[in-house]
């Protein structure tokens, strides 16, 4: 690429960001077109690739690039035709590769090209009808597979999502054909299965399934119908082609080749479990992009038409998608969308809806944290106050928030405050000190403060809440070790203190592990027993490694064999975790890190961690602290991640083995061909090739064969490890759910004689909160979220004035975490659903337990509790 073209790209890049808001579209387009025209003869291919790349990666500016291509079409029809053909080929490829984002954006791009007279409107109609036909076929019981409705929904969603951009032109130029498409969409909406995603709602609701609640597709269709009745006028969609319309109509419009959709995945099974697995697979490939979350009351957020809200949400999600990893550029484009109205509140709601999206956000939560930070810096006069309002609104409704979302909100909020000097009006929340220790708002503040201390230090966080001194009671103890054998005059003569001193001396004297193990077996265990030996060794080694995380890792690496020798079974491993918890009783973070690293070094099994997590002492903390849940999450996540890593390694090895076999076969073939060429020497046949070349070919063939054998052996070894890991994961899943069932069965209120399931949110009348004067904020939740519109801070219903008791709160929290595990590991649950039914969910299981345990599957069956 020439230096001049690089300069051109930079200049176009400088001009393109200005395209937005109230800017003069015509002036910017003419400037960019002039630049391209001057360089067209020298850099046609570069311009071609540049425009396609911009359309795909800056989809909110598609109308702008559509007009540019339309102007080029006036002078160079072949160039525009190549753009159209290439876009069609990419769309076809995306359909067969199931590249959702590319399908959606290319359809929007084609609509933009149609508005600029580059594409024939009938071609767009044909494309829409092909997608509609495929969607209808998927839902057909005989020719399709209704389990793959998520794919069918996605095709129709792509059509609906492109209508705000191309609908006005289609309505004007091909009204009859366009009406046929709309009728087809209405027909599809009427035959598709309604999805009730109540298990994936950010907020819990006691309303159950609501037959009148619209799901995402039904809601989008209603928005498009409103747009149709308003004459297809959307303020959020720029129309830069209008000032150039007199010029653009002179250009030639090009036809799209017909596209084809991949055939539906047919199924021959009648098994409900296998059908459920298919639905799960389909939803993983075609997830719902957004679950709309209205955080602010309607009188505070921006007032815009339903379709404008949808378009701006799509633009925000597109920017988040394509600038993932480029936080500053992401924030820049988010604040400069090409719309003529303000959208800070909608932007905050959309970002928070992604951060809290269940079962997982599209990107790592840290990405959204950084984007919000940069938006606060980019819009210092507007966005920080919007974020503050969002936090207050979410805090007011924290008691109804899903436990997984609550944890994410805690992690985000503490990290966010750490970037703004931990400044927050804590005095507004000081009343939580008078709430019961298990009240959700109190627990939220307590956990945020604990996480802040991890990101800073105790004195700093204590200073940050000096305006709300009442909250000091919620601060965790000042972090530090609690060494059982710390020497002082009154205790230094006990056996434990003496043995601990001896062990420290041996470590400092650099005694090898074998000598220390021999000392423990000969001098400690015979006299005091194995449990006492574990007590001394674990406490002492933890104290040696207490200075930092690095010290802890070093101690475990060097002396882990001693602990392993003392903990040959789960019973001793449970005692080891008790010792870790006791030593780091003032530091949740170090407890979690130490247990996690011990699991990594296989000193503790994941099964032992689950058993310890459900020990009586930890069960009593389920509703007042995240401490046991953090350790349980780490253990299950590490087990699952190990399986994922092994699968990736096996996939890589399979590809490597294929390559190694091809290289080996080629090398052997070359060697045999060289040997087969003979010549007559002194009347005898002899190889014609030089001996040196034959030796090189032989060495190369031997090495290639050796590489093939090595790769095959590695693949077999990884396969064995994967089989073992899968079996471990199966046992872990069984134990985890069994423990949930046991503790919940003991505490859940019984189902009434007439079969009525208890309402845990009804609470106890005899439990009273401290009197307080709360200004309850009303939060409206979109229809598809399934939550009611009334805020209920701290489990207190402002309508009926009742309180949730501690037992109910414990049950709600534990059921919430069970639901979280169910969603996170739904794939594994489907794999072992028969085993769980036979060995865990047997007998008269409480319906609330069954509902929570299979909540991750409810979305795919709508009746998960019946599995």
C-alpha cells in the first residue's frame, strides 16, 4: 500500500467519526468521496477491502458507507457490483458457518446499499423470503426439527433488525412484495413456540409463568409494527442518502444471487432427554443477544420510540462487540453514535444488561468495568451521575436480584470505586447497619467493602467511609494470620509450639522433604497422632508462606509432599481445610487462594472441597457471606476449565496428527520413489540416486514417522486424562447437587396438604427490621424480563409491609446459588441428566429444589421442573 493511500485512510478515519449527531452528513460524505476518487485508479483493491471492512466493523455507520459506494457506482458500476457479489458470498458463507454477527450485519449492509440504489429492492425481498422459508421449515415437525427454533428465531430476528434501516425504501419501492414479507413474519410469530426465560431473569419474581408476557421476538415484532404504523419513520436511523437521491437514482442497481440456508438438523429420536440436549445445543449456537433491563423510571430516562430504543441498543451492542479489547476506542464510539438525541441512560441500561446477562455475559465482566470507567471520563458532566443513579436503583432492588447477578454487581462496583478513589456517598446507605445481618442490602455493602479492601488496604477503606462511621461494623477484621503456635511466655512450652519451632528450624536449615517427612512419622505422629501432626505442619507451613502469595506458592511447591503424605484421604483433607480457614479466618481472600492452590497441586480433591463447603459451619454462612460460595465456585470452575483445556488440546493434537501423517506419508513416498529409480552399474542394478540424498530422505522419513508416533501417543495420553477428568466431573456434579438437596430439604418449608408450594418471599410477621425512612425507587422491568415493577429493598414488600425471615432468606440464597450452578453447567447436567434422576433427584424431592436445579434447562424445555 502506498504512503499516499495510508494517508488517505487516516484522513477518512479522521472524518468518519464526525459522522453522527447533528453533523452535516453531506459535507463529510463529499469529502470522503473526493479522497477516494483521487486514489481510485491507484488503489482500487485497497479501497474495496477498506469499505467492506468498515461496513462490517462499524455497522452503526453503514448508511454512510452505503452512500459512498452508491456514489462510486455512478462512475464505476463494476466496482459496486463486485461489492454486492462479495457481500452476497460472505453472507452465504456466514449462513453455512453459523456466524451470527456477520449474518446480521451483512443483511443490514445490503439494506443500506439498497437505500443508495446499489442493490435492487426485489433482491432484498428474495433474501428475506429465503430466510423466512428456512425458519418455517425448521419449525415443521415432519420436514424440520423444532428443537432448533433458536436458529429459526435468529433468521427472523435478522430480518426484523434490518427493517428500521431498509423498511422505508422497501415500503416505497416494492410495497406489495414487502407486505408479503410482513405477512410471512406474522405467520411465523403465530406458529413459533413462546419462550419464557424466567430462569434467566436478572430479578426473581413470585409471579411464576406469565402467559401474557412477550418474549424477545414477540416484543421486537410489536416494535416493528408500531414503526410500520408510523410510516417507517425512525429518528435513530440516519438517512444520509436523501441529499444525494437525485444523483444516486442515475446509477445501476445490481441483483443479488440467491442465497441458501443450511438444512435443518433432522432428528430421529423420540427421547425427551436427547431432544432437550438438541435444544440446549441450538441455544448455545443462537443465544438471545439482549435481555432488556430498564433500570430507570420512565420519567427519568430518555423518552424515545420503541424502535429507536431497539436501534440504539443494537448500535451499542455492535460497538461493544467490535471494540472488545480496545476500551478507549469503544468508549469513543459509544459517545458518538449517529443519532440526534441523548441516550446516556439507555447506554447505561444496555451495558448493565450485558454485564448481568445470564447465564454468562458475552465478554469478561472486566471489559464492561473498563468501558464504564472510560465513559465516565469521556462524559464527566453526564455519565457519572447516570451510573450513580443505576447503582442506587439496583441497590434498592437487591433483595430480588439473582444471586449470580448480585455477585457480579459486587465485583463490578468495588472495582469501579477503586478507580475513583473509593469515593461514594456511604452515608445514604448507613441505615443498613441496623438491618439483620442477613438482610440483602447489608450483605451487599459488607461484601463490597471486603472486595474493596482486597483492591486497596484496610485503613484506606476505613477512611473512605468516615462520613458513615456506622458502617465500620461491616468492615471485615483487619487481614492478618491467626497462627495457632505463635510463641509467647505462657504457651511456648506446649508440644505444639515446640514441634512448630523444630519444623521452622528444619525449613530454614533447608532440610529436604524426605527428612521432614521422616521426622513427622517418627517424632510427631507416634506421640501425638496424625491429626495433631497435620495441625502443626499445616499451620507452620502456612505461617512460613504468609508474607505474600508468592511465598505461599513457594511453600506449597517445596513442601506440598509433606501435606500430601498427611492427607491421604478426604477426612484428613477436610481437617486441612479447617486449618487453612482457621489460620486465615481474618482473610477471605487468602483462604480462597490457599485452598485453590492446594487443589491445583492435588493436595485437596474437588470432592473434599464440596464436602467442606457444605459443612455445618459453612452452611450457616450461606446467606450472610460469600466466603463458602467463592471457594465452591473456584473448585467447580477449575474442574470444568480443566476439561475444556483438555478438549482444546485434544482438538489441536488431532489436527497435528493429521498433518504429521501427511508429512510422514509424503516423506516415505519420496524415499520409495528415490529407491525405485535404478541404473545399471557394472552389469548390476543399483539406485540411481546419490547415497547422500538417500540417507537424508531416510532420516527425514524416520523423523516424520517418529513425530507421527509421538503425536499419536500424546493424543492417547490426553484422551485418558480427559476420560478421567470427565469421570471426576460427573462425581463432582453428583455430590454437589446431592449436598444442595440435603441441606435444602432440611430447611425448606413443606408443601401444603393441598399441594401449594410455599412462597419464601412472604416472610415471617414476627421478624422486624429497624425502623427506617427509605425512599423506594421504582424500577421498571421490560416485559421479557418477567419481573414485576415494584421495588422490594431488603426483602421488604412496600405494598404489603412484610419482612422475609432469616430462614426464608437462607433458603432464597441457597436456591439462588443452586440455580446459578445449574445455569453455568447446563451442558454437563444434560450429559448426566439420567444419572442425576436416578441417584440424586429420587423420591419426594421438594418442587422448589427441582425447579432451581433444572433452571438452566427451563429455557429449552419451558418445563424444566418436570425433567
